[in-house]
C-alpha cells in the first residue's frame, strides 16, 4: 500500500487543482461580475431610496402622540380610552397644561391589545 503523503505527484496534483493563480483571482472575479455590476448598483440605489422613504414615514418608537391623535389612530372614544388607562394598558409620559402625551410604541401596543391584531397603518 502506497502512502499518499509521501507521493511527490500528489503534491503536484494539489497545486495544479486551482485553475487560476490566486493573484489573478480578483481579475477573474471582476470579469465574471462585470455584467451584473450595473444591476447591483441600481439595486443598491433603489434599496437606499426605499430605506429613506420608510424612515421618513415611520416615526421613531419614542415619538410622542397627543391624546386626540391617539384616539383618532385607535378609533375609540374618549371614555374607552379612559378605561384603557385605568386598566393600565397605556400611561402618559409627558403631561402638558392641556394635553397628555403617549409614546408611539405604547399606542401601537394598545392597538394590538384592543383590536387583537397588528395595525395596518401607522400614525
């Protein structure tokens, strides 16, 4: 039985296995990717545009909403909203002279609890 490790031809076979010298690999990669490069750049630009649009439409989780905006978003009456506050479903975070303010993420959570589903629109 022949030991493969000591066979000088096995080393030569392993070296010749790679069809491209490592130095030329980046050139080969560029040549192969060139037809797709324009599409990749267009996709990147489109994704950046979509991300900017989403970020402009979705308020941050810590954004505050006034009571009237919360009622309109939830589609509930003032009395129902009062009951939700008494039950502890939502709590005001910033109290002004006339109006109380609520965190956006708390309002979305209350929507999920009250309507038993996720909202299809954002405030």
